[in-house]
C-alpha cells in the first residue's frame, strides 16, 4: 500500500510539473525553445489517461444538451459553435479553432474553484471537468462576454 501511494504521488507530481498542460507556454517559453514539446503535449497522441478520459466523454457527451453540436474523434472533442468549430484535446484540454488550427487560450479561473453547484458523474479528474466546461462555453460562443476570449475569436 505504501508503494502504491508513493507511485501515485510521483504520478501526480510528474503530471502537474510538465509545461505541456500549461496554456501559458503556448509560445514555447524562453526564445521558443519548448514550442515543439508544448505542441506535442498539448495536441499530440493521447496518453493512457487521455484515452480513458476520451472513453468517459464518449459515454457522457450523448447525455448533454449540446450533444448535437459535439463529435468525438481520436484525440479531440469537436464542438460546433455558431462562430467557429473548436477542437478540445482530450488529454490536455487545450483548444484549437478549426479549420485553421488557431490556438484558443481559455484558462479556468481557479480562484473561483469551489464545490460544484451540480452533481458530476465523475470525481478526481479536474481536466475532464475543464473539457466539459469548455465544450458548454464554446457551443454557445455567441453568448461569450469575456473580452479576453472574444479578442481571440
């Protein structure tokens, strides 16, 4: 049991310590040195966790009100808004605007993080929560009022 807990801690540390999931690194960091690494981590092949998240999304999406606007591909949850089609990576949660594959930076406000106002059928995967939140936001992209997001659209 001690080994299992230690390995879980190591896994959590490695997952949280990588810049690949950090949307602030989309420019590649100092002098763009890490652009390829960030791009591969953000939009590349899914890790085992990402594949599991994709499987959960495959079961969950048909139950959502926005199901008709969503398509699940090998790596992405594609959401058709009124303004654009968005591709949310099932591993990183990062977003591309199709068809030009333009990066859209939407950062969750962790300062507002609290107990969810509704029951969610999963626990412990904040990235899954983030992906679903982004899908709901982007499906109604004409209603977005955040100036930072609007400038990117």
